[in-house]
């Protein structure tokens, strides 16, 4: 059955309706990435799986996902590595090879930068906190209720009954929720968050919430599609001279994740669970 067009953000984050054909092409390439995670994924090979020319595929993929194909592949590799670390007894070197890396050093540094901790620490913390409730983790960390004295940019977070009572909002360096955000806060749904102290740069506002029944283990891999809700802004935030130059507020509407959405690479809520007072990190 033919799906309805989806309203998605483009690389420029202007909202438009993306055709079924383009969504289907991107979905074919994403499935190829995930089903062959240890293989080399050249632009030409991914374009072939999407049935598009390399140039057209790169442009369409970036329009639909707000990510380049190469960054999306790297995010999928990290997602699979997190699953293997959490659910298998394979050593880190074997996992490195299984997800497509030939160098353990490169894999470890990439994982640490994108996920927020080393592979070994991730495995240790997952064994400790995997059964913890995401709602309890967020509740212990927030919400952040004291606004800064001076506000550079404000976010308005909204969602429906599927959302948990709290969300994590961050300003990220790319359209993929990975690496340390320039700013981050726990906020009520529906609620408002204010940020200050941002260095000059361009930021992608992203929000993550979890269903009330979700555990930390549910926040990674395929399970996160059913248990995690995300919100993306219709535009990036640009800070210059200490001030927002294109917009001083952004809306974030939480929704269910889709197969064409980038993986949640940063180890939320695991990082928050380990950071709670008296947590055995």
C-alpha cells in the first residue's frame, strides 16, 4: 500500500513534503546499511541500492535525513556496536571488526567521541543500569527549572500522550543526536527551555523523550523505535557575536522515530543514569 507523504526537514531545515519515491529510495539505502553493517558502503553502492545516481542520491538522502550518507553509516555502526556490547559476550576487538572497522584504535576513539564514553565503560554501565526506568532517570536529573540570567535562545517542547513527562533537549553539532551537545537540559513536556553561554557556531536543536514503560535497555537498537520519541527543529540555530542571528526560539514537536531517522548515538539516558547522585558508575 502506498504511504502518505511525510513532512520532513531538509538539510536547510525548511519544512516541505517529501515524495513517496524519495522516501522509498532512502529507506532502501538505510536497509542496505543496516543489513550489511560490516561491509564497505561507498556512495556508489548506496546509490545503487536506492536506484539513483550518486549525485542525486546524496542530495535526496541529505534532504530526507539531514545527514550525509557517510555520517549515517557511521551512526548505524555505533548503534550496532552498542547493541553488541550490551547483549553479547564478544570482546571489543571482535565487535570492532563486526561493525566495519579494521582498526581498534579508530573504533574506540570514534565510539568514545560519538557515544560519550569508551566501549568498555558503556558495557560496564549497561550491565549496571539496563533495567532502570528511563522516566526515573530523567526525573532524578531534572527538570531544569532555573532559567539563565541572560537567554540566547529558547525552545518550546510539545508532545502527545505517547510521550513521557520529561524530555532531554540538546543543541547538537549535526542533525544526528551524537557527540556532546553545546547545551543540554531536562524539560517538562510540554515546556520551555532557555539556553545561554553558547559559543559562536551553528546548532541543531533535538529533543528525546521515552515512553513511561521504557528502560535504559530499550533506548538502544531496534527497541528504541518503539520506546523513544524525538523532536527536530524546523531550522538550525546560529550564534554569532554571542547572539542568535537567525532566530531566538525554536519549536520541538515530539513524535515516534521512523526507520529513516538517524540512530540515537549519544548514550542517553545511560549518561544521565551514571551521573545521578549515589549512582554506582
